[in-house]
C-alpha cells in the first residue's frame, strides 16, 4: 500500500489550503492508497474521520504533527489526545506519552528545525545523537524539502540505523502525490499502521521520479 504519512487540511491546520474532500480526490488520482492526516497540534475525531472514510472508500488514518521544544514531531497511534493548539511541548514529555500509549515518533524534515546539523556522511555534530534518541524513525523524503536536504536526512538515518519514512508534507494541491511510503502489507487501521512502522516493513517512494514528461 502506498500511503502519504504527512498531510494537512483545513480547518485543523490553518497553514493548509486543502479541504479533506479535495485532498482525497487528488490523492486518489495520484495513485495513492491512503493518507495519514497529521494536522498541526490537533487531531481529527475518530467519528468524523470514519464518516469521511465510509463516504469516500479511501483509507484515512489519524496522526498529528506536534510542536515541541525540539521542533515538529510526527506522532502515529495516539489513542488519547486533546487539542493542544498553540502549546509547545517538551519532547521528553511527548516521548513519555508515546511510550505510555504505544505510539510511534518520527522526526520530520530533520534539518529544517535547526536541532540537527550533520556532516556529509550523516554523522551528527555533538549533542545530535542524544536528541536523535527520542525518535523511532526519521522522515528522509519530504515533498517540501530540497534534494540535498532529503539526501542528508537519509544519510543520518543510515549512519544511526534508523528507518526512514516519506511524506508529501502536503499543504496545497501542488504538494499532492510527491512522496509516499510503500508498505509491504495491507493496512486498515492506526494500530496496523503502527505495527508495520515498528516492524520496518516499508520503503520510501519519490513519486516525482515516475511522472512522465
């Protein structure tokens, strides 16, 4: 299954220009099998998302992109959450919450927030390895990052033995169908998504490379 693990929609993410129906339609047309909605500091309700999934027949999973003291963090598999819009969380606290609920933490666009600086071989400068330990994986292919930034993120993941995920970081129509994560097994729920992430049964896909010009 080909799933974009990093997307944003109105009205929960104020920076997005896409409604959920538009995102679903464009993602289906781009050949994706599903989406994970990772709104900024907010989550869709289970019931609301289930209604859209039933109406569209398209896989929609919940996630969240949390603002922390160490930049943004993608979280998958939270079962209990409250709207924390406008708050900045300690990454230590977020890690504890994730561990308590069995959630999976991914550091998106790891070079953008300025907390990680790496050499060309992916080795981190002092302090970086300690901060890296909070995360289960790195986003190594982000549709909004440069090729050079994505390549360096992949080098960091390789250097420290972390799996790499991919996501479009979608905020507008132009970002749909850029990058996604291909899972080896079928996924039908958030719990199955987390299980496959933990098992490492996935690869990153740059969909831009398959576009014919």
